[in-house]
């Protein structure tokens, strides 16, 4: 995880939800955006709230782990 990112204003990023998201309740999902030096994750219910910034290497390690769950 990284403390600062050069992503700038997080509202200007292209956020997207997983294709596996439950379309019947679109408010219960996380959203992801990529920046040059980070992958950002936020709660879709609080789009203007805080977000988690991960290094690309940390994200690359997390995705296979999450896929097995």
C-alpha cells in the first residue's frame, strides 16, 4: 500500500466495477481505477469518500488471491 499517489484528484479517474458485480444491487460493490503509479480502490456507496491506493505489484498479488476466494 502507498501513502501518496500522483493520481491527482480521484474524481477525475476512470472508475469501474468488476464484471462479477451483482447488477441487482449496484451499491454493494467496490470500484477500481488505475493511475500511473497506483491502483485505487473505493466503496461504490461512498464515491467521494476515501480510497485505498495500492502499488501495481501489490494489486497484481492481490487479484489471484481474491480470485481463489
